[in-house]
C-alpha cells in the first residue's frame, strides 16, 4: 500500500470511529463498537469497514443491521471531513478477531496451568 492510501485509510479509521462514537445514536447498537480495520479499494471508490462489537451474538447482528442502515450518513460525514475527489462507498462488516484472540489466550492459560 502506498503512503497516500495508508494516510487516507488511517484518517478514515479515525473519522469513522469518531462518527460512531459521537454522532450515531441507535438503540440497537449496544456495548462498545470500535473500528478495527478498513480495506480501501485502490481507486478509493469502496471501503470495507471492519467493526468489533463487544456484546452477545444477537445484539451483534442487531448492531450490524443498524450500522448498515447508517452507511449513507457515515459516507456523507466522511465526505465533509476528508477532502477526496470521490467519497468511498462504505460497507460495514463484523470483525471477531478480538474475541478469537481472547479465546486463544484463555486456552493458552489453561494449557500452561495444566488444566487441559
């Protein structure tokens, strides 16, 4: 990834996190929602935004649906905050890597204690 693409990706990561924290109010979004990564198309026309939601599975799906409904709003806000020729279409995806990491860490702890 070139320097400009990396700068745009990092700026979008920060701004989308800020939008989710301060601007979006929806009763379906419970718990902590954080932006973990963004995959940006080489022409900046599309962005996959990976979010981590720290709640149970039912609430995760409800939060993802709420975020998908807010995609046009988030895109509009990104267009206002970041000067780009084309504001990328945004698509939210769940990222469960934090939970997998915590589960693996717990398993390693059990193995080191001899419980497994």
